[in-house]
C-alpha cells in the first residue's frame, strides 16, 4: 500500500480510497500480480481500519502522532 492523499491516478483500478495497492508473490517479487485494489487488496487491512488501514499495533512508534 502507498498513501495517495492527493487523489492522483483517477480511474486506475489499483488506486482507490486514498491508497495505491499492490501484491507481490515470492516466485516473482518484481511483478505486481494485483489487478484491482478492490478485488485483490482491500480486504487485508480491514482489521486496521481505526488506524487508516496501517497496522501500527506491533510498532508503538507508528501509533503516536
């Protein structure tokens, strides 16, 4: 995930809701295998919705503002 607060890349299925989405697999780590942020990526960070989809629970420094 890459934060995209400026709303760039409108119409690109890998950029939505303020984020750029990607998924990489071990067999081919240089290639993004995601085709759509909605279909491939958005479900994973749901548990971190309260912290803007960023998992900060294991990193106390990230939780401080």
